[in-house]
């Protein structure tokens, strides 16, 4: 099971990826999470990526390809994985195809999640993330039981730096400029394995639609 989850910022990729990991046992690989961890530990990768991530611009392809290839080469990524937030440019999609061809593998399916821009902006403006375990919340749509604290581990909930309005605007433009073309790339190559999913519904509803597709693989 080798899956790609595509979609604009805030559409619910991380939320659905966590559900898929729990339900189907796929390894959730998020380039955004890898970059944020590197930034918070102030590693050389983090120092290189910080300016891009916090202002809502894409990290250069060469850097993202290096970290994705490294992550996919580890033993736990031998067979069942889900890429969340990668590929984000046509160059990244081509490089992923080459990477998989070298391993004599291919993608099982590409899930393309989309939602109305108003829903996306609302989701991003209220998102909170657990500083410790990464669980996602929303102040109104998916609130924690205790305000500002994670239900799972009790740690503080944070607002992501790139959820500030200016960075959100730039991320949405970047998606249209660079990432929407990745959908066309897959449409041209693996049309039957590209699934378009309406992400406007509640997380459970969207999750059931995705599970139906993945369960049929
Ligand atoms: P990344 O971390 O990948 O961010 P993103 O794609 O902008 O997506 P988000 O994490 O913001 O949103 P999401 O779709 O996961 O939504 P979520 O589930 O959290 O990338 C961040 C940055 O890293 C990039 O801008 C770039 O700088 C860099 N980067 C990463 N990958 C890169 C790459 N390949 N190349 C170059 N640069 C790269 O949900 C959002 C909120 O909505 C939450 O509060 C959630 O609770 C709520 N919610 C979710 N689903 C629903 C629903 N159905 N109904 C109601 N609320 C919902």
C-alpha cells in the first residue's frame, strides 16, 4: 500500500492521514512534520527550512527530495506508507516516480482532497496542534475537552507559525501556482488510480469515503 494524499493547505490531509494510519496500519510520512521537527530542534535542515516554512513558501525541491528519499529508505517504510504533503511540485512528482521505479515499485493510489476556500481558511484560522504528540484540534470544529490542552497527553496546544493570515494567503497561492499541476500530472499518468474526494464534510464523513477507496485496494 503506497499512497499519496494531495490537497490544499488546511483541507484535512493530516487529520485523514492519522485516521488512515490508525485504521490500515500505514506509515504516515508528512514532509511538513519532518520540517517542523527539524525547525524546533534547530538542526541544519531546520535552519535551512525555517524561513520558507514560516512564511508559507515551498522549501526547495532538492531539500525535500533528499529528506523524502531518506525517510522512504528506512526499514519501516518497506511496504505500507502514505505521503502527506509530498509531492508538491511536478518536479517532485517526477522524482518520486523515478525513486519508486528504482525500487521496482509504483503508487497504489493518489487521493486528492479538496474543499471550499472559505472552509479551508476557517479550518486554518482555528487549528491548534499538540506540542508533544502532534494531535490536531480546532477551537470550534474539533475542540479539546480542556481548553488549550491535549486530550491525549495533556500538553499545551500551539498555533502554527504559518497559520498567520499572511502566510495562509501565500500558501493558498502557492498551492494554485505549483501544486494544483501535480493533480494534472497524475491525471495524465494514472487516471484510474487518482481519486477526487470532497473534503467539505465532517472528518468522519470524509474519512469513510477515503476508507472505502483504500479498503478496496
Ligand atoms: P504541511 O505541513 O504539509 O502543510 P499544508 O499542506 O499547508 O497542510 P496543513 O498541515 O496546513 O493542513 P492539512 O491539510 O494537513 O489540514 P489539517 O488536517 O491539519 O506543509 C507546511 C509547510 O512545509 C509548507 O508550506 C512548506 O513550506 C513546507 N513543505 C512541506 N512539504 C513540502 C514539500 N513537499 N515541498 C516543499 N515544501 C514543503 O486540518 C486543518 C484544521 O482543520 C485542523 O484544525 C483540523 O482539526 C480541522 N479539520 C480537518 N478536517 C476537517 C473537517 N473535515 N471538518 C472540519 N474541520 C476539519
